[in-house]
C-alpha cells in the first residue's frame, strides 16, 4: 500500500447493512446446516498460486516503512482518531517521520524466512509498493551512491535484486514487480521511457531470473502521491502505458502485463472526510483514455479500512477490533469486487483474469490486531469469498513486514495468519465448489482437496462471538479447528494444541482429528476445515 502518500488521501466506506454469504439461509443456528461434499457442483477455478504475497520494495532496499505500534502510540492514535479530518497535503514516501521508521534491508537469505515461504509455495511474490515507483536500479558492480540520483528517491542494487531472484527460486515463487515512473525516467517532454525497466529486466535475465508479471506502476490512481509528475492525469497514463506495453511486448513477450492496480475507490475513498483528495484520478478515466490501455490480467488493491496510523483520513476511515467479525466488515470484500470487477473489468476488459495484487486488514501497515488470531477470520473468509467469485490470485500484504505481515519482521516467527495460510495451502485446491447455504455467523466454503482426487475440503468459519453453530455431515471427515485463548492473541491452537516451530525451523505436524458423520458443533469464534476423503466428488478428479 501507499506509504506516507496514503496518510491523508484515502478513506473507508462502510458497507451499508449486513451482507450474508451467497445462499444465506434464514434457519436458526440450532437447526444446523446440512452439507453434501459428494455432490457439490464446481463454480470456479483458481490459479495454483492463488494464495500469494508481497515483499515491499521498501523492505528490499531498506526504506522507511510503518513504525511498529507501542501502547503509548496506540493510545495517542485512538484519541486523535476522534478529532481527525482528512488532508491531502501528505507528501511522498519517506516523509512524515511520526508514522515511519528507517528499516534495514530484509535478509532474504534467512533460513527460517525461506523455509516458511517455501511451505506456502507455489506462489507469486510481488516486489512493488510506492518505493518501487521512484527507485533507481544501480546496474553496476561498484558500491552504490549514498544518495539516489535526481528524479529518484531510493537505490536498488544488483546484490539486493539478486537476493530477490534467489529467494524466488528457493521458495518456488514466480516474481511480479512494477517499474519506476518518477522524474528520473522521463524525457524532456515528460513522457515515460523504459531506460530503467530495460536495465532491471536485462539484469534479471542475466542471473537466470524471470519476471513473470508486472504492473506498470504501483497504484496509478494515486499518481502524485506515488511519485508521478504534478498534474499527472488519465491521458498521461494512457500515453505512458502505450510506451510501456510496446516495450515489454517486444523485450519480454512472455511477461504478463497486469493492471491497472488501482486502490480505494470501491471501499476507501467514498468515506474519506473531506471527499476525494486532490491528485487522485478515477480508474474509469484511465480505462477509457486514448490509446486505451490493454492488460493481460485485470488487477486492483483492496483494504477494508485505514489503520490507526492514518487517523488523518477521518473517523469514517477507521474500524475497530469489535467490528472485526461483523458481517458488514467481512462483506467489504464483496463491495470492492463489485466496484472493480463487475463495474469496470466486465465493461472494459471483459473475460480477463482478476488478480488482487495487495490486500490486508487495513492500509497503512495494518491495525494492532492484524497480527492476532482476530484477523484470521477476515483472512480466510476473504480467500473463500474471492475464490467463489473466480478471482485467480490474491496477494497478501505482506509476507514479513509491519502488523499485517504473515511473519514477524524481526524474528520471522509465524503469526496466526501464517498458520491459517498454511492450512489453506494444504487443504484447499484449485477447483472451487458450491458449499451450499450459509448464514450470518457461519460462512461455508469448499474446494477440492489438493493431490487427493475426489476428496473435498469444507471450510466453516463461525464468526459469531457467542452463538455455536451446528453442521450435519453425511460422511466421516478429518477436522482441523483453529482457535485461540483470546481473540487478540498471537497464539493459535490447532485442535486445542498450540502451533509453534520446532528445532531448525521445522513446521509442526498439522494433524487432524477423525470426525464421524452426524451432527458436529462449532464453537463461537473458531475456524474449522473438514477434509472428506470419501466424498468421491466427480468435480474433483
């Protein structure tokens, strides 16, 4: 997501009313829901790398990134949120030192980091973010300059980029990125040139790497905050994109062009105090400008709220831990999808695959509870909803930075969302099934079990804080239930046993519990996967 550029320019829209999952039933919780794994029809297919992640360019080069919360800073932010109003005067990445701190480059050679990322493979690894818009690639073997050349805000060295390529190879990740678009890559007429992009692509190729896909630049609907020239508009984007597309199709024809990669219009901006910030342009204007941009993959970014760090966006941009399990909060995923896919992709790029190239609980590094079990409900519910709608790939932001990282940025210890991601990876395959009726408080999703023909996995999310739910299962299964001592705990339990790494970063055995057919009770605020080995569903062969 944006760095300082977002602090006062986005906002949140609260989804009006409660939106139950597809097929919601009016039956009371006590009646139970009957599922039929053997006859569930196929409704969509996702990419084998559906569950993917971001490593921000700021992490790679050692830029300013979100400052960790402290009890004192949280209290101050909560107090200021009540009086905040949005401001468009927020500068560019790296400013506003009250929100950011300088970080050393991430150690992509770290054995624990590599082991945990590899366990989620295959995946896509996106190296982008606002810093990528104005980074200078130092294509030399000499020590890098202390300061970036004029027109750039950061320096990417050969060694740092080789670390990215080596990491991607080691963890079975395909590399996705974006390119510099700041003043340093523009000609005398202000038109974008591929001088930096060509160097990065050629060097990647020379060390045995490959950029599988790329967005032109990060979040082009926020151009000035991302480093584009002042006054940059949709026509400028269309002109520059035409140059970019011609260059990449000639230089790397097998690289997918992904875009536009917009953020905020479906959920954030309409709720901003003070309205649409200066310097923000509409995605529809970009898609209809001349020459018309054409993408191989349609992409957008989604954050359901702004974190406490961005209180300047206004109180309407915020959310609370108390709302983290609500139907309205979880349904914001659908609202954003409807805006970007139904409203824009279907009209201007019909039939193109959809990637969400950034998502997490909240913009600006995530809220304090993003690193706790409380956010695992959003994480898995979002994956389930988007898979049902046929979204091909979802990139979580980030792998290991800030509160929304799957891993702690200092120790690379797994957080609750990492364990949720690992279970999804092992139990939810590429064929998406219709799980049948759901209801508020109990969300059901189903997919074929990977590498087990005919098998089905059902994901049951009990997001009620006080009401147990009942499932009627027609056949035996293996159950994997995630819970926590407290919702805002960084400890997560699998079938009552704490998940933790063993010696030499060994992952624990994710052992399920045999569960007979019949009525099964789900405790409030738990997440359960049921693997049906005897489903023999014909859609899963």
